[in-house]
């Protein structure tokens, strides 16, 4: 007995969508709540992503065309990351000079929109509506470059703003 060939693809969508919904539900719970912002730790996530990107590019060097697309993806990710970083509310306690971040609804919806665009693009490509003749490794390289740009620049923007707030509170 043979199953439907689209069944594994549907299962991957259901599992991926389920995981995404759980993660987003957990993140939406923290919308509007203050969390301590430690400027000294903002570099960790971008450093991990950058190390992953370097390892990926060294183990399987991209073609010149893919390298150009990765640079473009990094720039677009950086621009979107800057906007997302600006959407993050940073507050300072006037007595302790402790920084707090409040994940705003706008920043969360911004991330949800990026994820929705990715899922939509994937569905259009897999349905054959938008033909793409690229290898999966090139696509993952481009997406990884986008993530490094977005999360790296977002953290840089938050770091710079946090430093300014601390300097103003102390000065």
C-alpha cells in the first residue's frame, strides 16, 4: 500500500508550524514584560550565528553568485535588524541605572511577518508557482547570511542605544 507522495511534505509543514506556534506563543507571553538588558551579553547570539556561518562557508565554499546573494541578504537582514532593534523598548531605572528591555508587540509582529514571508515563499517555490533553480545549500547560505545580518545589527542598535541611555543617566 502506497501513501500519498505529498504526505511527508504535509507532515513537515505541520510539525514546523506546530513548533513555530509554540515558540511564538511563548514569545507572545513576554510581550509587554520587562526583562533585564545586559549590554555585555548582546554579542553572544550574533557571534554564534557568525561562527556557524563561517564554518558553513569554509566547509562548503559558496559560488561567486551565491556569495553576492549572501552579501545582499546580509545587507537586507541588517536593515531589517536595525528597524527591529529600534522597535525594542529600552528603559533605564533612574536609581540603579539598570537597563530593561520590553519586547513590544510591533517587534514581535515584525518577526512574525518575516517568518510568514519565508513560509509563503517556500510554499510558492515548492508548488512551482515561482520557479527557483538553486541548490538547497545556496538557499541555506543566503538565509544564514540574512539571520547574521538581522540579529547582529539589531543587537548593535540596541547596544548603542543602551550605552547612550546609561551615559545620559550617569551624566
